[in-house]
């Protein structure tokens, strides 16, 4: 008889509130979980991730695609700014572009002899080292140092 009375009596407002809060709390924990969020699933086989500016949808924003920013990505030298002599420059492309852009100059030595230096593109073409290698980058650095030492100041 006692059990029947317990089941059939009207619930108190405090008990209803407590039950509602417990349900809401358990529902929130169930939705959010207690673990870190799972990493996104890899694309299905044959599908690639599409990025903004990835015009050919290969999963990478390549040079000359709409998402490429030549001033902040890659070698940070833009399009027509790279002369043919610097196309295989590798990591030294910025120094190569700087040397290639220089006009011919010259200087006079203390003994009266003169030195005439051709333009930068000619000097780069005349290097014996293989473009993109460490010795080639060292030769570019030497050309740059020579220019800074002897070129007339504007």
C-alpha cells in the first residue's frame, strides 16, 4: 500500500525542477561530450579537400591560382619580376633578382686602372656554378658585396 501511495502522489515543484535540471545537464554532456573534439575525417577515396583559391581543386593553392599571394607565399617574388636567369635560383631567388636588376657600373683603382662591370643579368649568365646550388648562391653574394663596395652612390 505504501508503494502505491508513493507512485500516485502528486510530485512537488522542487522535485520537478531538480529532475528537469538533471535531464538538461545529462543531455548537454551527451551532446558535447567530455573528450576533445574529433579531428575532421579525411576525404573519401578519390576526393580532395577544396580550399579557397584552389582553382584546379587538387588540394593545394599553387602559384598562378586565384588564391596565390606572390608577396607572402613561396619565394615572395611576383610573376614577371623574376628574370630567366633566376628561374632555377632556389632559395637565393631574391638575391638573384636583386643582382640581375643592376645596371653596368665601374670604378677606378688607386693605380689608375679601371674596372668595368657588365649589367647584373650578364654577370649571372657568366657564372660557372650551377644555378640553385650553394656555390652559386655564394657567387651571387660575392657579386652583391662587390656592387655594394664599388657602385657609385646615388
